[in-house]
C-alpha cells in the first residue's frame, strides 16, 4: 500500500496578483515545509499560458519538495508531473485514475452531499465555502459554517480540507479538518510564511493525513 500524505495547507494561486508578488508569497509559504502544497488555478488563462505557469510552479515546488496540484487539466498535470484537482460537476476520480501514474493524488471540490458522494476514489477533498471567501467578495453562496463542514467531512471517503474565508482563528473551530486550503489568507498576508505556519501548527485530528 502506498503511503498517502495529505497536505496540511494548500495555497491556491491567484494570478490576478502581480506575478512577482504571487511567486514571492508562494516561496515564503513553501519554506514552512513539505506539508504545504500549491494548487495551480487560473481559469482565465489560455492553454499555453496555463502550461507555462504550471511549469514555473512545478519547478518552484520540486526544488523545495512540496506537492503541486493542477486544477482541472489532466494533460497539464501529466506534463509537469503534478497531482490533479477536479472541479465539481466535471470528471470524477474514477474517470482519471487509470491515466495517472502510481503515487499521483486526486483532490476534488465538494460543496454539498451530492458532490461528497461523487468523491469515491479521491485522495482528499476541498470542502467550501466554509466561511465567506476573502478572495471572492462577490460570492453570495450560503456558507457551510463549522457544523456544515463537519457534516460533509463525515460523509466523505477521504480527508477534508476546509476552503473559504479561512483564518487561524476560524480554522481552530474546524476540528474535523485534515487541513486548510487558502488564497488571500496567505497570498495577501503581510508575512505569508507566518500565516502559513500559524495554520500548520493548529492541532490536527487523530488519524487524518495518512492512509
């Protein structure tokens, strides 16, 4: 059986930020340790731009021993040697698993019970929105809150990372979270390294994170 380690913190890219600022923040976050992962997300990018950015991030992560997840693009994940993240209502882990090399992880987006049931075969799930997202002030979806997050986490066949408005104070309310996925909390922090470290040092649920 292959040991599967769940990231404690996953930093999702926001390419609306100046590139130099984004990469500098990611570098500071990755310095915290291998329990910090990056998810490459850029829905507005062309296919060529998305691949070039993925290669840049893959080099950044590989140099430090951190995992990289590519959002929604199996081809790009294969080209850069990354793990794969699947958005909701798209391909399922069972669809893509035969095409991934051994050891590659699949994460999925989960917002409700129906999507939780579709997570069969996933290595981890990003459950959102737990709190109002700081990077998406226009997002008016109802938030799950701690109770809603715990309900979905319990229904999943894999560890759950909490996404949406995560801060160290709010994260402490989520005892069932195997980890946390963040955007602005790290990328727009005055000290991205300190913000990441604060999330990594929160107590984690017993038995989560490996499988």
